[in-house]
């Protein structure tokens, strides 16, 4: 007990200050890394920058490794201050991804292809988990009425400097050093590159406009190692198979772009967004195009339909206007579609991260998937019949042990889930 208390803070204020200090350390690393990348692109010596970055990285790693406990967490006879739920996920998503990136930064700068790829994967994971991390600390600071101004200042610096680092890394990945380089080229190149990517997607999907009212996004988003381009379609009947195939035929040019998935979201006459959309893979669109061009009916019949995608805040934030999600009747099966998504992502990680150099990162993200799935299973165990829970738990174990949960498995699972949900509504 005595050892634990050496690492236990005396107050929530001290605990927050510790993590705010860690966040500031990371911001400093963001800034110095951008400066380092610019020096490399200018073909100028790094001077003391390399040492400064390494010192900050070591300091950050020490803080992240240290078990700095919430006050009274391990004192059974004292009144406990309970740490808000979700901190372990914040640590694994934001802080661990950040740590991984800086551990791979040297390899990225040396243009080691494997380390560069993993570094960008981790940087994108850091960026996609930033808002949740900030919201977590905001809730604690707001509840305690402390450090709110400091928190908001950190948020602004995090958003600015992480975006600057993302732009610098993407630029570095595409350009060789030049004596004509100046740092202002990075933002101009990034904006132009982003604008072109968005415009190409819009052009690729323009065939939809003759039959559908489509709202295009202001930006696309990343989820882990994959990128997604969402669109909103007015009153698309997702139960009409013939209509959907015609819709997807107009989407086939999208397969030639650098996105992994097209996400189709629907809105009703009241401008409410349906809670579930469709995730359309590039591979599906490529195979559909081949089937159309070759009139291969057998290939067309073998195509696995795009599978459902829960509409999240991350998706809706890609659009200029704010939309509200339509709330359906609660059935008790709401969390299970998320389990299916995670099982699919688990299988996908085994497929995408199959190189020996990917082993450590693959184990890390697969462990995160397992943890979230276990949590969801505990949530639904009192809400659904025991037979259904046992069947889902067995499926999870099968996937963890190597069973491939692909697009077809996902669709089969989801169709079964819809039937179960309808049965609950009817009862």
C-alpha cells in the first residue's frame, strides 16, 4: 500500500495538472517535430532540435508509463474519489498512439517505408481520438470547477499544432528536400491537395445527381487505418435491392480514388438522419463495375452487399450543416451492431497488418477491440435473451481465434440482428 501511495496524487487538481502537463509536453513535441521536418526539407542541419525532441519524447514516455493514480483510488478505508469511466481508452487511443508516433518519428524522417507507414497510421489515430480526449478532461475540469481556462488553451494549441504536424508529415512523405523549399509551401500544398481530393470524389459521384438529391461533405474522415468519404442522400430506400444496385452502379467511378470506403447516409422528409447508413467498400464497387462491363451475372450474384454503418458524430461533422439523428424504438439490441463492426475491424486488422513489422501495432489495436467488445457484451447481457448472448459470445471467441469475419459474415449477422430487433418491437 505504501508503494502505491507514492504514485497517488493528493487531489483531483494535482491529477489534472499532471495530465495537463503531459498534454503540454506533447504540444511541444508537435511544434518541434514540425520545425525538424522543415529543417530536413530545407537540407539544413538540425542543430539542437534532435536532442530537444528526444529529451521531450523520453520525458513524455516516463509520464505515460508512470502509474499516477486518482486520489484515494487505492485506500479502502478512505472516502474514494472515483475516476470517471473511459480513461483507460483515452490512454490507449490518444496517448498511446501519440507515443507510438514519436517512437517511429526517426524512421519516418529517414524515409523507412514501414516505419513511415506506421507513423502516419498512429498520427491519424492520434488526430481521430483528440476530441474525445479533450472532452474527457473538460468534463472533469467542469465538474470540479477548476482549470477550465487552462484546458481550453491546451485544446486550441493541440488542434493547431497537431494539424500543422499532420500537414508537414504528409508533405514530407510526398516531397524530397530542396533549397527552394519554404515552410509556407506546406499549407498551400495541403489545401490544394485536399481540395482536389474532395472535388474528384464529387465528380466521381455526379452520376447520382440525375436520380437523387445528394449532399456532399466538407471533409472526409479517418477511423484507424482506413479513410471514409460520407454523403447524405434524401429518402433512399435501402430495402429496395434493385434500386440500391442502380444507385451503386452510379458510384463505381469512386473506386478509382484513394478512399477506402464510401459511406451513404440517408435523411427523411423532416431532415432527420437515419441512425444506420451503408458502408460501401472500394472492392465492392470495382467488382460491380467488372460485372457490369463484362455482363458477368455470376460475378454479380456473388457480390457481397455493402454493410450497415452506424451514423456517428464523426460522420455528421463532415457536413456544413448540423443534422439530428432520428431516434428509433429501443429494443435492447442497439449495442450489438457495434460488436459486429468491431469484429469486422478485428478481422480487417489481421488482413491489413500482416507484415512482421506490423505485429506489435496489430496486437495493440486488436487488444483495444477485444476490450471494447468485452465491455459491450457486459452491457447487453441483461438486455437480450441468454441464447442470443451465448451465440454472440461464441462468435467473438471464434473471430479472436482466427475465424474471418468478412463483409458477408457482417451482412448475415446484421440481417439476423434486424429480425431479432423487430421481434422485440412486436413484443
